[in-house]
C-alpha cells in the first residue's frame, strides 16, 4: 500500500502571498493543495505544519473521504476558515494524487465532462463611470461573456473592487489600511453606473456586481429593486451572511439574483440559504470550504434547489484552487459561472498551470491530476511578506464591513 511519505508547506509571495501544501507518496507521486487565507496565511500554514502533517505521514493517500472525516471530526472543534482551509489543502492534494495514480484529469474522477468549457467573468472597474465603461469595453474585447462592474464612489476612498494597476489585490499594506465608507453615497451612485453599462453595451453579455457585505438587508432590498432593469446576472454579498435568514428580506423585495458564499467554509453555513431558496448562486470555494470533497457536497445540495455554482476565484486564491475549481465546474450539473482574475506574472513563475482561457471560458488540461506544478526554487525568490486586507470605517469612525 502506498503511504503519504512527505508533506511540505510552502509560504511565498510571488505577486501576493500563497500557502501551498505538497504531499508526496511512497511511490513518488505528488499532489498540491492551496492553503491560502488572505491576511491570515500563517495561521493556516501553522495548522498544517504543526497539527496536520504529523497525522498525515504514513496514511494511505487513496483514502480521501476517510482522511477528510478524520481531520474534520478529529479536530473536535468544528468548522471555521482556518480549519477548513487546512483540510481543503490536504483534500485537494489527495485528489491530485488520485488523478495521477489513475492517469486521469480530476474532472474524470468527478463524473466526467458535463460541458465544453467553464464560463468565467472578468472584473471591470474604474475610478469613475467613464473609466469603468472603458474597462468593460476591454473585457468584452477580450471575449468575456460576463463582466463584473465596480466603480469608485466619488469622495468615498473605501469603495470595494477598484483595481490599482494590472492585478486587483486588496491586501496591499503591511497593516490594515483604514478606508472610509459612506453607504448613502454608494446607494446614490452605484445604480447609475450599472445602468450606464447597459446603456452603452446593451444586454448581450452577463453583468455582475459585488456589494461586498456593505448593506443592511433592507438597503440591499432597495438596491436590488432599483437595479432590476439592469438585469444583473447576480448581486453578490448584498448583506453580511452570518444571519442567513436576513436574505429573506432581500428576496421578498427584488428579483435581482443573489450570490453569496466566498467568506463561508461549510455546507452548514449555506444550508438555510439553499434549502429556503434565498439565493441563486453559491460562491463557496475549493480552498476555503474543505476542498473538492466538501465543495461537491455543497454543490449537490444546491442542485436539489436549483441553486447554481459561482465559485470565488480572486487572485488571493492560488492557481491550484483555480485548476481544482475548473475541474469541478467542468463536471457538476448545476454550474453557474466561475470567477476568474488573472494572477500576477510573478505568480506564473512559481505555479505552472494547464488551465487555458478561450472564448470567455476556462478549460482544464487533460493531464492526470489537477495539471498544476509548484516550483519551490522559483518561490525562494519571493519571500513571505505580511499583508492585510483593509478595514472600513463609517463616516462617524465606527467599523463597517469592508
Ligand atoms: C471579492 C474578493 O472576488 C470577489 O468577489 O469579494 O476580491 C475578496 O475581496 C477577496 O478575495 C478578499 O481577499
Ligand atoms: Mg466578492
């Protein structure tokens, strides 16, 4: 029987910080897992290195489900982003190994191909409406069939999602940057630029918008109703999701589709949202929701309620997660859309990925496993740099959701 013989945890900052787990079996087969948690990376690296690696050595890598249950139930303390990201890294690496041992790309182990490609959305943004419209034009020219639109709110420094430079990376400072936030200014401004996008480019593509947890349920209800003529593909994270029932308030007032889940990490966090049909897309990801094993369970529950997938895929999720996500997206029946932000060039020097982009879709490689390699020698050129996500403060100085 093959055994897990080596487990290496790499922390490096090629373009941004990534935590990567590499497992090696006694037969010399390797598997990769992403363990990146933006702003709390070292917590997961330690959870893996200090608490999980000693439990993994000598285990049978073929027993993916058993190892998942062993790490989840064996922790005693349930769920949470650090635990579920660490378990996700192990799980994803084991699926990579299983694919390589079987000589099959992982999507073949998940039920085989359900679609020719995986539709993705690009991230248009601008410091004002004119700049946003130019950026939408650029993404449409690149062949994207779906585009997210985010513009800076005049006189509000802390608007979410406005790219500075080539790659969007919100965790840009060694201590949390404090950004001002004004909900009323956002509510006055955002519906206008979304309408301007439709006015300029029409309805021949999917338009998405990320509210990023900033509104109360009734504010989100009002916003969703106000933008119904924009026919959004989704309004994302309309209101903080800890209280899943609060989505009912939004749901009751608007037909704008709702998407949530990137900050969640287990099926129990989305169970009420899905079974009560309070959302239309679930955004949980391979890296933060317990890996392919658990994310597949979430997607299968969602399918029972006609909720579609829309996995998180920002640049703070590594190319390992993106590849694993596209394998799962290729196979699941209730696929909706996959978030796709191009990583920095430096990231591509460390991660070699077989994922390709064409005609607005991502395609997995047919290589066995996930089709990703990690170059630790190259990673040595990008030592770890501590970076934090910003903190938002309302005009009265109190903390708001960033
Ligand atoms: C965003 C993310 O991609 C998204 O939808 O919500 O950019 C999010 O802000 C980052 O992943 C946080 O690290
Ligand atoms: Mg988001």
